[in-house]
């Protein structure tokens, strides 16, 4: 199993550009999450999904969108990049609500 | 909503000493409490977790205790070693407003643990 795979690993965007952060898991997990981690800070939940076709907002959803058309994939979309979105983005998954999170290796995004 | 408060924010110990990190949560129906370790530039990794039907769980030098009445849980590391130096995060599930699901998992602010040789 590859676990949780995130692409790209690094990206630099100009203000106003758009991009999609990809996340895929091969563990047949129902629950998937997107967190952002600013330098020296904790993990803030952006969006999460409890199954294909179901998504919900986390603590900091503004400026982002997600979709969950399959169990495996949970892409995160940034429509109009802003400097405040400079961060490390982690995707994670788990099988149910009382199971450990499995994290991807993260995407380091810089918006200038 | 669910607030997960984690203390202390930094902790410095000598090698061989014990380290304790505490988290409090607000939703009395929360039932799963994991602890993650994050080394610099790496992803968080689970080190231990506990479910609400037990009060303590131990794995070699690491233990977690849960006090459901007081709504707090703690990470205990004994005989600390320099390689224990990292950022540690607790987490607790959050019930959606008006709902019964606990899909969300909210993290504490993190504790920077430094173990001096």
C-alpha cells in the first residue's frame, strides 16, 4: 500500500492564480481530511469528508473548495491564491471516526 | 464547538527525565484521543491513542491517561531521550452542530519538547 499520496510536493503561485492539490489513498478509507499548518503552528482543519459524495467545512474553509467523487481521491482547490494561503497542506485519511489518521507527506505552497 | 487546549506550549527536560503534556476538551461525548509526534519538516505520526472506555494505555516509554470526568487526557514520556525532541499534538473529535457524527478531528496547539543530552 502506498498509503496517502499528495501531489505536488512544492508549488509557488502568484497572487490570484488557481491550483488543485491532489490527494489519493489506497486503504479504502471513508474519512478524508485537509489540514493546513502555518510555520510554527498547529494543524487547522480546512475541509473533511466522511464518504464519497459527502464533504463538510472545517475551521478555516474560506478560499478553498473540495470534492469527493470517489473513495480514493479528495482534491483541494484554491481559486484565487492569496499570500495568507502560504502554508504546508496535509491530507489525511482514516477508516472510521475512532481510528488513527494517516497523513500524506504534505504540499508546501508559497503564494507571492 | 470543540476546543482542544494543550499545555505547555514548550517543554525542556534533561535526558532521562519524564515529560508530561496535557490536553483538555469540551465535548463530553468525545470518544477517541490520539497523540501525534511531528519531527521538523515531516508529517505528523501517531504515537499512541486511547478510546473512552479505558483510563490508561501504555506502550514502552509512552503512556496516555484519560480522565473523562474532568475532560482531560495526558501524554507521559518516561526516560526521555534526545530523539524524543519534536512537536507533539493531541487531538479530539468534534460533533457537528446539531448532529451526532464525530467526523471532525481537532488538534491542540502543539508542544515543542526539547530533550537535552
